[in-house]
């Protein structure tokens, strides 16, 4: 007689063992990444895993080609020198995407998160996004002669609300992606279940700042991303904080004026509507149309559509009264929104990123000035306020590191290529 209960328990135990192995693989790989070069014995000591388990996991990573033996290490005893393990940068690759209003940026990284290539594409039809992104992946891999089985994972950063469970975009006020657009599933089907990580772009920026920023010891960080819209990525205790349904960080849709202009999200007085780059441009356009004098007129002539952040920056650098006044007004609104975030999360540092950083220190100092008037007294001089320290594409860089840190935890990864459950 067949014991069905026993079969059921065995299946559960197998699944649990697989989960444990995935977690341990990620742990071992990430330690090797952080250490640069490390022995099996040191890995066993740091992880408290048995030497046998560590050796088994290392052998699997060696077979996959993501780590290599780099030679004998140093020892303080007369015994055998340990064989050191390090990341094989060209063992696998990561493809990342930043989705923007009218296209996307596709980047290729090695296993040390070094940028190999970056391609930018325009797009008008987001309905075919899954097919388009798949073609971009195939194109960038082909360009560098990389086989698909050497693709470790894919990250996609989108300015919008993300449904983590279904790997879809709930909604976006920046890009026209409908919530029934199942582009992640289409990519997985075409590329044989390679892990795909979909995230709000601000979270990838926050992750990049945590991993590669100037303050590596920061555990509580808020990244406020100011472009066409405004988003935020929240790092709490060193981890992404998404909230119950993955919607934490929607700073752009925090209202700072209940009677303010209506936002695309349906609310009124949203920070994004009143303090984003388009809001700044719009205010300058209205001021010029109202007859306000400014050197901007000499730059754009009669074409108000030529007003952009570069034009505004030029006017600010030349102490133009109109540009300075509107910049300060936008900075004041951002200070109010930022103060709300500080009071809610009590971070160590708030980092501003996105195109807004083009305005330079004069804009950042204006935000700090207005914050000093309204912040809680215990927070004075305790919460750092600065621009992002990253010069490269923070969305794609953060996506690459997040993929690297989490790909080995993905169930399907162990059944691909040379990964097999032992």
C-alpha cells in the first residue's frame, strides 16, 4: 500500500532542501564578491557551514564558471597553503534596463558589476515591450559574442507602482505601460526562465547608492529621484523596504497641498505635480508669458518649448532673477516633502538623484535652507542631505547588483546549465 502522506512530506522536504541550498549559494557567492579572494576554510568559518557543505557549494559555482581558483593563499602555519577562490568576472553576465518616458536604456554588466556596454532605444509602442526588450537582450549579447546560457539574470527599472507577486507594473504616471502588459513573462518564456527582477527605478537607485555610494556603512537611506516624476527608494536596516504591497516610497504622490493642482494619480497637490522638473519648466513658461523679464528669452527666442533644465541651469549660473526665484520656490516645496519623509522614516541620509542634480549646489543648498526652518530640532545636523555620489546610470547599476545578490536564490536557476541539485 502506498503511503501518500510520506510522499507528500518527502516532496516538502525536497523543496525545503532546495531553498536552503539556494540561500547558501547566494551567501557563499556574495561573501566571495565582498572579500575579493577567500579560502574555503574562511568561508566555512564566516558562514558557520560545515567544510563539506562549503566545498560542495564551491564545486557547483566552479562548474558554472562564476568563480575560479586563483592560486595559493598565505598561511601563518607550516601546513598546506589554502587555495583561494574569487569571482570570475566573465563567467556570467547581467543585462539591465531603465525604462523611460520614450524608450529605454539597456546595459550589460559582468559579475563584478563593471559596465561593458550601454545602448539606448526609442520606443513608441509599449504594448510590444516584452518582445522589444527580448530583442535588445539578444542584440547586446550577440554583439559581444556571449551565449544565452551565460546570462545570470535581468533587471528592469520602471518609474511606477510594481506588482512584485505577478512581476507587472500596476500603474505609472510617466510611461504608458498598462497593468495587463505581461512583458516579464514574455521575456522569461523566450529566454527559458532566466531570472527577471522588476522594480521601481528609485529602489534600484537606492540600492546602488547603498552598495557603491560614498557611505558604505549607511543602513537607513532614502533616495529621492527627481526627473519627469518624483519617486523614492527606501533602504531600512540595509534592505529594501517596499511595504506590505510593494508600494512604499511613492514620495511623489504625497500631497503637500490639499487644494493644489490635480495629479495624474487622482490626488491633489502631489509633490510630483508641484516640484518635478516639468513643474519647474511650467512655472518659468507661465512667468515669461506673464511678461516677466529674464535672460532665458535671449536663449530660446520665441520658442518656449526650448526651455529645459540646461537652459534653467545657465540662467541660475548667471543669477537670473526669474530662474533663481522659481528654483527657490521648487526647493521649498521639496523641503516640505522631504521633511515628511524624514519624520516618517528617520534615515541617516537623504540622497537626491536624477536629472535635477544638474542644477548644482545652489539648488541643494536652497533645499537645506528651507529644511532648517521646519525640521524637528533633534534632527538638526543628524540627517545628511546630499546629491548622489554615483556618476554612472544608477538605475542600471543598482539593478545589476540587486540581480547579482538575488539570482542564486531563484528556484529555476539551479536547474539551468550546470546547476543541479545534489
